[in-house]
């Protein structure tokens, strides 16, 4: 009974598969006839539409500068909490740095003594020197004197007109260094236990850990003082008694000074002027400022973005040159295939034109729809260019494989021997279905990713990629296919290349001499054919096990890749001043972004239990490994009873240290604390997994606390959330890619074996590339390489799918593109490239190409041989009759018959061994 059911299921499956193949063949046959009949119309119509959209792109394009804010998770916890903080405490632009919710324009300068030699003796590096202090005053005057013009040059602005103002004075963090009190006390500066230095006359202040760094030193000194003495005792010749005073602790060594000029950006116009001023000052300090005493390392809010963006734009043409070199080599390798008459090297040029038309049409349509184009979208063009090159190579390879069986063996008229109606469908069926499968896979996964992603940048990128892949496939089916048909017509009419003169009828006679391929590779082929079957099993089994081990290690390593907000390698070599600033900040400071805990609703602050809960949260924060000992809790310095009962203004009831940390409302002549906040601080801002874990712990502590609705916030949280989202989306992208590939291949080609093979090889390719980058180059998920990591999975998917269904055919059509890419990347390596993302692109393409080469030429054939042997054993055990066995084996393992219909030309094209037999 079960046997009959199994037979019926197999029959239904075979009938369903035959029906799908029949309908597919009918569609591609109709498509081929349509191309042959209207090739020139299709060519001109596709050119007209794509060129029109390209013109729209040039006319309507809006290119927006890209920075890491494009990755902000708009509806994430951090952004929601930021809105709550702003609703409670109002505009934060004129507050102190730790109260602000974003990184506003500012000029930050770290100052060290300039060494006359390589000696780092303490006396040579100590900043507590009157001449050094005078030089810093001179630097301050130069900075504040720099002016910029507004858009129409009618008004000039200096720092005093743009600065952030508190208490009617410009905010310069660390301005205690510029005070007269510091000048007087510098050589005998007392160490303040609280670390807060304050000049009551000028209001200047400074936090020791900020203005001196963490490595400043103190020492204890004594000052001799005479006790009260009597003049009569002096007259009697008695010596007055001298008593030692108590020890005094002073600051004896300071390795650096730091100043931060905060700017106001209360509106968009002032913000743009502030950005302009900080850029102008940064340019002056890096290019024009000179001093024999001090060395400065300045930075601004836009410094990293500006220098990385400028370097990328300067080196962008080198990427274009590399792409041109790649096209040249691909065209060369394609052109040398075939003979003087059948060579179609110029189809490579048609492929380049196809890429240009598809690119122009895609971005033109986006411009018409008023989508902004971000700069990194150029990476998509680079990836699609590689895809198009592979598709052109595959089409040309299939063309040469099929056309050689139409070369006449006698001098009869060629026109009667070459039948375009049979050749074109064969070429299309051997290439186009696989391209369609790839297009569907990529459109599905990037549509899903765009729908799920909360980041505007990746959403735009995903939608652009979906549109680009679709339009590129359409142009390939219209423009490039029309070029292919015209090429076949040229061959049928015996035209040499693109020239008009006719070739003689007997030019097509097949050369009977031994080809170079037969001469060179005959003995290696015989040797490989005669290898013992047991050795083949062992060797292929070893390669299969090796690939499985590689996949497991790659997946394990993939989850070990860390995130990073900043690394020194992000900056080019010529950014020495900015690198010095960042390195000094990491080495000399334990100051990271401030974390604020916000209580958004009234509670009883006089209750000892609530006070204990607040101090408990602060203690938990201080105990984290990635936080320092800074805390600012208004409960420790304010009198709650005075705040709630006094009738004085709030500026009197609350000390300056707690201004705008307490929101007091008046109801029924009674004061009530509506909201409040207190602070702790990160010690770093690397953005690695430890910083992210600390952020998550802050959320956990707030949720576990009994204080109602309390939540943590720091402006760095939104960036950390974005890094986590980038990492998760790259994992999801890899997962969606392999699953969608398996499902689409199974549905379109109804082959579980092929779907499983491609599934394994896609995993190996994608995870292997990231693993190599991680193990050999310490890859991290960051804002610099995120978009490229989103794009790179699309590149060799065509290759794996087509190669899996054409295992026995020549791999040259794939290898020549891989070889061209390796050559162009090697030449690209000769250029002095300093942009981080270009290094990642080069390295990732090298590893991706090498892995793809190994998969296509060694691993995939080994897996196929292994599976073939398994099915052969299965057939022998079930003792199926010979005729049925042959049919079943062909249906299961024949990689070259996914869409055949049984016609004469298809039997020639889809032979199980991949070889062409007979002639037409």
C-alpha cells in the first residue's frame, strides 16, 4: 500500500515538474521569437526610455551628504527618551555639555608642550609653566578673533557672536585655564578634592579631569610659618620658635591642557554659521598656527566626517579607474573566445552601455520621485557592474558553447546551417532563468529588509537596490538581448565583427587540426579520468568535510565580530592632528558621554526610601566596568525643604550646579518637584560590545527600580542602538539570503538537491568573506563599512546559481570574470589609498573572489560527485529497471536539464555530460 502511494506521489511530482518546465519553455520560446522579430525596435525603445530617465536624473538630482546620523533609529528607545527629556526640560542648546541631548558644534583643543628633543622628561612635558600659559592666552585671542561672513557677506561673525551663552557669558569649558587666578596660582596650584576649580571674580571654572587629563600628579608640600613672638624676647636674644604648618597638597605635574569652545545653534541659520566657523578655525589651527612652545590637537563636531568624506571624494576617481580596468580585462577575455568570425568581444561594450542605461534609469526614476541620493549609493553601481559583467560572460560563454555546433563541416552555404530560431532560445534558456531567479531573490530579501529596517539610510539603500536590480534585469532582457540577436543575425549573414564586408562561404569550415586546448589538456584529462574511484571518493569526501568545517567556523566567527564607533584606521594618514587628538583622548582621559537618569513624574523626594533608590541607581552605574567615578546627584547638594517651601526665585533656591536638573511646579500655592535628573558617566566611547552592554544594563537597572517611570538617556545611546541594529540587520540579511535562495530555487527549478547545494555554498561564500575580514583584518560593524556589507551579498549569487546547474560545463565563463577582478584589485592596491571603506571594498572583494573560485572549481564539483554516488547506491539497492534508472538519475542529478522540452536543439544543449554531440 505504501509503495503504491509513493509511486503516485512521484508521478504527481514528475507531472508537476514537467508542467512547470513546459510552461517555462513556452514562455522563453515566445520571448525569443519576439526578440528576433522586433530586435531593432526593442533596442531603440529601451535606449529612448533609459536615456530619458538619465536626463531626468541630471536635471532633478538631489545629492545629500552622508554621515552617521543617517543610521539613527528614529523610533528607538534613545530617540523616544530624547523627546521626553526635551518635553520635560525644554531646549537644551544653551545648557552645559552634560545636560545636552546631542553633540553640538564646538571647537575642542588638547594642548601639549612641544618637545625640543625626543626626551619625555617630566620637566620637558609639564604644562605648569608661565611661558606656556602666556602662549595659551595668545592662542585664545587668535581663536576668538577669527571671523566668518554670512551668505551674502553683509555681516561678520566671530566666536562672541556665535557662542553658547550661560549667565550672560560665552561658554568655554576649561576657561579656568584662561583666568588670572590660575596664572597666579599655577606654580603652586592647590589640589581641590572635588576636582572643581572656580574663580569667583570672573566666574571661570574647570573640572580637573577635563582640563588636566587623568594623569596629572600631586604632591604634599609644607610651608614654614613663625608662631607669634614677643618683641621683648627678641631684645633678650631669644630665637623665636618655628613651627611646621599642616601638609598642603598641590598639583605638581600636568601633561596637557584642554579647552572647549561651545557654539550656539538655536536655529538652522545659526547652526550652519557655527559649523562654518568651527571649520574655519580648524583650518587655521592645522594650516597656519605656529608656536615654538606648544603643540595643539584640535577637533570639531564635523572634523571626522569632513576629512573622511573629502578623502573618499578625492580617491573616488581611483575606484572608477579600477572599474575601467576590470571592464577592459573582462572584454579582453571574452573577445579571445571563438574565432575571427564568431568572436563577440564587442558585447562587453554593449554590457557597459547596458550598465550605464540601467544606472541612469534607476537614479533618474528616484529623482523624478523626489528621493534624495546619498553618496554611498555609488557602491551599488560598483556591485551591479560586477553582476552585469558576470552575466555578460555567462551569456557569451553559452553562446560559444551552442554556436560551435552550428559551424558547418563542409563548404555549403552557412546561411542554411545557422538557424537563429533554434540558437537564440537555447542561449536564453541556458542563462536567463538563472538571472531571473537571482533577481527575484535579491528583490525579495531587500524588500523585506527595507520594510523591517527602522534606519532611514538602509531603508533607502534597500529600496534603491530593489529598483536597480529590477531595472537592470529589464535592460538586460531588452537592450542587451537585442544586441545579442543582432549579433546572431550578423553571424548568419557572414559579417566579420561589426564591419560590413562579407566573409567567404568556406570560412566557417571547422578547423580539423588539434586545438591548443586538446594539445595541452589532453594528458591531464586522461590522468584525471583514470584516477581510481576510491581515491576520488576520499578526495571529494575530504573537500566536502572541509567545506562543512569552514561553514561552521565561519558562522561561529561571524557572531564574534564586534561593533565600533571609532577606530584609528578610519582616518587617513594625512589627518595626523585629528589622530593625535583621538589617541590622546583615549590615553589621557576616562571621560566618555554622560548618562542621565530622568524621573519624569512627581515622587516624594524627602522619603528616605526614594533617596536610597536614587543612590542605588548611581552606585550601580559607578560599578560598571565602562563607567568612571563621576556622579552629579542634586540630592547631595540641595536642600529639598528649601526648594519646596521657599518663596524665593528658583535661581536662589537651587545652586548653579543643579540648574535645570530640577523642574518645580506651583500648584495651590504649594511647590512640587515635577521632574528631576541625576548623572553618571561612561569612561569610554568606543562603541564596542562592552559599552553596548553597559547601555543595556542602564535600561535594566531603570526597569528593575521601584522609582516610577524612571529611564536613562545619553546622546551616545542612539549611536549605540544604531550599531546594534547594523549588526542585527547584517545577520538577518545573511539569513534571509540563504533561506530565500533555497525556497526560490526549489520553486522555480523543482530540485531539492540543487537548492540544498546552493544553500550551502551561499552560506560558505557570505560568512566566509566576513570571517576572513574579521580574522585577518579585525573587521568590526561600524558606520564606515556598514553600507558595503549590506551590498556585497548580491555580487556572486548569479555565479553560484548558474554554476550549480551547469557543473560539467567549462568554468572559464566564470573564472575569467574572477581573474579580471583579481587583476584590477591588484592594480588598485598599487595606488596609495587611505580611505577606510576603499580598503574594506578591496579586501572583501579579494576574499569573496577567492572563495567563489574555490567553490566553483573544487567544492561544488566535489559535492555533486558525492551526491551522485549516493544516489547511485540508492538506485542499486532499490533494483530499479535499467531504463527507469537512467530516467530517474537524469531527473534528479542532471544539472543541465532544468528547463528542457525535448526538442532536438535542447537535447544538444542539455546533454548530461555537458558535451555537444552531433551536428544540426
